[in-house]
C-alpha cells in the first residue's frame, strides 16, 4: 500500500487518515445523493470513485464534484469491484460507499472518534436505517433483530472478544456493509472473496472476526441503506443467490442440518430487503 496518510504526533487517527470510496455502476439515479451526503460531512473527507462501467454520467458526476475516478479494467464482479476500489485509497481507514446509500453528516467524525478508542481496531461500523420509496424506516423486524445482535459490539468490554463476535456472525450478518470502515493494516488488501456474488461482505466479516483485534460498533444510525427494486441485494435475493452463499458460510460454524435450519430462518428475515 502506498500510504499517504499518517497519524498525528500522538498516534491518533485524524480525518486525513480516512477515505470514502464510492463504487459506481452504470447510471444510478441515487449516485448524486450519495456524493452530496459525503460532501456534507462535519469534517473534511477524502472521496474517490471507482467503476467497472465507465460512462458519461459517472464521468460528469466526478467532474462536477471534483472526485478522482478510477476504472477497473481487470477482474469483474461485486467483490472484485469492491477490492479494486478499496485498493485505490491511500489512507489507513477506508469506507466503501454504495451508490444507492447515503450518510448522516457526522458519520466520518464518529468513525474517527471511535477508531481512536482502540489501537487494534479491525473495523469500525455504525448502526443504520432503511430508506424505502422516500420513507425513512428505523425499526422494522429485521433492523430490530440486527440491532440486538450488534449489542455486544457496542460495549468496550467485548470489542476484542473473538468468541462473542464469531457467535454473533454464526447466526447471520447484522453488519451493514456500507456502514463499515476498514483499518487497512489489519484487514489487508483484498477483503472480499471474488468467489461470492452477493455474500462477499458476510464472508469478509466472518474471516475478519477470526483476527486478533477489535470490532467496534457505533450505536447510532449513521447510514441510510436504500431498498429499491434495482438494488443488487434485492435482485440477488429474488434469484436465491444470497441464500446459497449464506448456507456455505453457516456450514463453517454448524453441522449442515443445523446450518440449513438457520439459513431458512435467516432467509425469511432477509425477505424484508425485497419490495
């Protein structure tokens, strides 16, 4: 990693150590809203954009908002695109911003504050809410379940407890991918398994949970996850891609019959991601 960021003299992270990578695909009508939410952060932030589908729409957005654009001309697919974008950042902290989602103004500020709680942080992530057909949804059944699952990771005593976070992930993934900031020196350069079409984020969390270090959850809803018919999550759920991949992950923790039962219950709860 050609790291251009440095901690300050006290060894603490600052806003200069954090980059948002917007992963853009085709011509999303929500891309500008994502960009604006990052431009409105309460601390100065570094923003870059990566895409495997370069087009005039994306290029115009980058020109308008003065955002560097990187084009992935190598391996294709969701995980490959995320890995590529992640690798273009030159800071110690990286957030992969999805083009459909947006961020509360103090997301970056809170990430830096919580990152400085533990020198061994692996990831720092926040709670989130859903945005459905222009309506903010903060407490449906799925969100309540995930919030409950994340409770241990909001407590300092459990930040570094590998058993607790593996137990949490053994029954599903309560971590919202765009809400995660990765600490590169802990995570490495290829966080996502390109063998997965949809659940590459879940697989990454499971593998990172096995590392020595801290998972830190900010108990505030700082990210809006947009649910709409064209989203990757919605499309992959409709094709049962996610269910097949999740089963493979559950089998890492449980005998196959138990994993199938958990997967069935988990898939039912995840149906709230469909419209």
